[in-house]
C-alpha cells in the first residue's frame, strides 16, 4: 500500500519537477537544485551546475532556480543585482512557461497513462442496454433516493449513458438538478439526485452499496461439503424456485434464502437431464447454501484503435480535472463535504494492499491530473500563485516587488501546511470512524 503510493508520487513529482528544470534550462536559467522529496537529503549527486537529490520526506519535491522567490526563502540571493542566468532577469513569458512546465508535464503524463491503458486494455463494463433489459438491484444508498430493485435506468439528466459505472460517476453525482429517468414496471418516473449526494460515496464500500445490475444466473461451483453439496445439487443444475417462490435473478435467490436463515429451504431444480426435482437444503446463518454463481450474460468488452484510444484517454483524463473543479466549487457552497478531502493515508488506501499494474497506473494517472489541477490553483507557493503574479505583470507592465512576493510565499506556505494538516486529520478520523 505505502510502497505503491511512494512509487506513484515519486514518478509524478519527479516528472513535475523535471518539467520546471527542462524549461528553465531551455531559457538559460541556472537550476541549483532538483529534489524528489523534501529535506533532509538522504542521497544525491552533482551534475554540472545542478545538485540532484532525494529527500527523506516523500510528499513532494522542488527545483531551486537562481533568482526566483520560492520556498527556499533565499533573501540574500535576491538582494544582489540581477544576473543574466537568473529567473528574474528573463522575460515574463519565459518565466510563465517555466512555472507552467510542471503542470504541463503532469497533464501530458496523465493523458499518456490513460491513452495507453485504454489502448492496451480496452474497457469492460455492463452496458446501458444490459441495465435497461434486466434492471438494477438497489442497495441502501440507492434506496435512500428512491431507487428500487427492478428499476430500469434509461438516462442520466435526460442524456443516455454508456455503462453501469456512469450511474455513480462524478458527471452524474455533481450535476446541477440531476436526475435518473427510470422505467418502473412500465411507468416512466424521475428519481432526483439530491444536492450533496456525492457525500454518500466516501469509500469503495459505499460505491458497492449503491446499485448493481440485476442478472439471471447459473451455478458455477458447488462447494464440497456445503449444504447444497449434501443435498445433491450440482453445478449443472438450475434453481427454479425457493419455497415455491419462482427464482430468475440472483438477488431473488438471496432474498428468499435470507428469509430462512438457520432453517431449511425447499429448492426446485431443473437438472441437466431436464427433469424437475425438489431438494431440502439447509441454509446457514449467513443466508447461504454454499454455491457460486455467474451471470448468464457477459460484460461488454470493447477494444479501441490507437486513434480512438487517444480521444477516449484524453477525455478520461480531463474528466478527472473537471469533476475535481466541480467538487471544489461545491465545497465552498457546503454541498460537498470537506470530509471528502484526503491526504497521503487516504491515497495509500486507494492503491490498496495488492499489486495490480493496471490499477496502479490508473490511480497514478488520476493523481497526475489532480496534481496538475491543484498546482494551478492561484495560491502563493504553488505554481498557480506564481502564474497569477506573472499574468498580473504581463497585463499591467509592473512586476510585484520581491518583498511582496516573499511575504506572499510565506502566506502560501502557511495555507498549504494547514491544508496538509487538515487532509491528514481527515485520514486519521476516517481510520477510527469507518
């Protein structure tokens, strides 16, 4: 878990800072230090005019460019006359490109990751057509807004969707006056998506407690020694009814078995020889009989050509940015809870305990786009703060004084520290409350 987070952050921070380093050197600026991680330094080397190092605190990194007011607060350097190789001596448009260099690299990295994932893996999902044909199973969070098992969700906000996962995607949950159009036993109704509904999805467990596709099933495995095995049920049999109640969908089987926990059930079977028979099966206190099932239909598997993957991957990458911008805006109105803000512990939990390269690169691509967005915020000490002051200089023709920039940098660092403490506090609170 922690190892995956450190690897992902090291890659992204290294590439981000590399964007600043390369653009600075491109314009003849002297780069004194390049660090992945914050001091104290645990390893490093000197190459040319630049010291390259790895810091002991792996929550970021920095590039120290001569003649630039940054987190190093090197006031002595700024007190001397400007030198030709310094950041402050270069035209504003060059300094702007340097400050945007890291953000641009993170955006490109995120896009490249998503394009490669889409091209190599394609997509596997339950489609809208399958959802409309079979309907959904509504769990507690779905029921809380009025969805019911068996509902067939036709569209989101009047627009068709592609996959089951779109029902809980940011586009749906963060939309204004959002709603699902539902076919319920032939009646078309609207189920409104409440303001702040996204706060219900603060964990993977919550996502699993929303809705799923309703599917007809067949037996795949009968566990040896289980009640089903003892009753003579085989994987070739088909369950037709439980206690006289017809069974077609898997959720119907679960519901009927739940009614007779710690008891026995009369199960009607269609055998491999097309005979109908009844068996008496014990049901455990968990409401199971010891069988594994699989849907009678497959998930949609879609492959993309390289051109299609570029379009699809780019859309996926920028959707992350758009949804984060929407969520941040709704935090200021109180519609989205600040409890959704996560720090390093939360990110490590997202990576999970098991290693899976597809999942690793998917999460790393998401974080790359989020880092680009967060760094573009107009907060002093972030790249976006420097960009804001440079745009002011380019428009007004007057550069802010070094004293102003130094004070703004201090304020920005206090803001960032407070945000980090808040995010870590959220992570710790979730560990003890979830």
